[in-house]
């Protein structure tokens, strides 16, 4: 919807539009409820014929509870391979915590993971899950910090 449009033109189009509505314009896709920033695609590492991918949206880092949400896609042709996502939250007061993992063996499925408090960073891990062996492989981690999303939306 806004692909190929200059930042100035995007600003003109979204002038007078609520912040929530502006978030849904990002990259031409609709944001999950409560999400504000479109981080974009996170894809598992290469290594075999298929992969897992996630379209990731995040809330503000200043929020008391931070959320990572979006759509998880299974792009692996093997019958027992599925898409897997997990988030590790780094808390303001110190320490880390893992969200419960989410997976799908269908072409796509929604996910949402949230922290137990304010965070400084989140590590989003996307892998291929082998259901038969109950193991993950071809993992890729995107590290997202507040300074990474400063001045968004772009």
C-alpha cells in the first residue's frame, strides 16, 4: 500500500490520522491489536530446503508489559517440520525471562508473547521445529532494542 512511496508522501498521507491508524499503514499490513511498531520479517537460518518465517510487530519499550506479536509461517515442505518462535525478554531491573514458545505446522498462524514487566531488549528466535524428534534447528535470532526503533514509524 505504501511501498515505493517517499517518506514525505507517507507523512502527508497520514497527517491528521490517529497513531493507531498510522501503525496499521506500516508496510501495507495490518498490525495485531495493541502492536505499534512493525519490526518486519524474521526468518530462520538457511540449512535445508525449507524455513520458518515470522512477520513481527512490537509494542513500545516504555510500556509496563511489552508484547511481540504477528504471524508465524511454516515454509518447510517436510511433513513433520513446523515453524517455531520464542522471545527472551531482558528486564529493566536485571535478569531475563523466556516466553512460552509458539509453533504452527499450518501455512500460517497468529502468535503473541508478552513480558512480565518493563524491558530493555527482546531476542526473537525463529526456528524450524522437528515434531518427531521434538528439536529445533536452523534458528535465527533478531535482537530488538529501544534504540533500534527510535523515530519509528519510518
